């Protein structure tokens, strides 16, 4: 995946540049379930300012900004992960 393509997957939420769990999972070639399970099982490795679950309204706002939804039939709000690149 090119840097330009990755840049297009970055969104601003709560004043932070973040990537959705679905996009990060695709980047690392793992399932979203495996990624989210790793976060839940290892909370010390994912501090609150690095990984957090969107509030329902935040998820709705973000979803309305994305033209093509790859979220499918999610039952819970997605997790987002801070982008630490310059």
C-alpha cells in the first residue's frame, strides 16, 4: 500500500489523526476481529490516547463522511488507532 493511499485512510477524531480498525487490519493483513481482540486482551499495550472506541455519534459522523462504507453490518462502534507518523 502506498503512502498516499494510507494518508487517505487517516481521519481526525477528537483532534487526533487516527485510522479505523478495518483499515489498520487490512494494512497488517489480519482480521478486524483479531485486531480488536488483541486490544482487549492487551490493554497495557494500547493506551487510551492511542486506541479508543468511537462513541456512537462519532461513528455516525465519521461514517457519513466516508463515501464507500467498508464497515459492513457492525454491531458496535469501531475502534480507532492514533497515527504516530509526521
